[in-house]
C-alpha cells in the first residue's frame, strides 16, 4: 500500500484540498492481488488504490469512457515491421502507464482508507491524473 501511495505521489497525481461546495468526492478503495511465480509460490502481494467509478453518473461526472489499449492491428503491424527490418523485440511492463495523462475534468476523491492525513481528515484529493476505476 505504501509503494502504491509513493507511486501516486511521485507522479503528482493529486493534491490535498478543501472540497468545493458544488462538488461531490468519489470514494476510493484498496484492491489486493497475490502474484505467483511459475512454480506456484508467492512472488509478491500487490495493492492498488482504485476509484469507485461505478458511483459516477454519466453526463454529470463524465461524458466519455475510454480504455487506453493498443489495437491488435497496431501490435501486428509493429511486429511485422520489426521482423522485416530485423529488429529485436522486447516486452516491458510499465506500472500505471496510462495514469500519466492529465485530467481535463475537475475530479475529487476521498483520502484512502487507513491513510487519512492527521488534522486534515475533512480534506479530499483533487486529481491531476487518472486513477484506476475512474470513468
């Protein structure tokens, strides 16, 4: 959980502010996952902070929903060009890659459960970049 929060802070994803009177904050929750090695033993435990986007209302909280995923045709084209040019192909997993795009909308989320800032429990985070689960 600390690693996830450090990543969010490092990417300047949010800032702690007072909630404007006309806005409603979105709740967040922790999602936990266990990663396994090929032999079945535990490799690591992961924690991800996600927005409860299902609480957002179309036309009020968002207008479009998107999923920044490469089209299969694009992947095929890149592989074909690499093969034709004799390039070496590698794979890289970038943590929270799609979260680096700036938000154009004003979005506020509550402080993560268990990590509320002492003396500032009434404040919320204004998002500058997306969180998982956000529409």
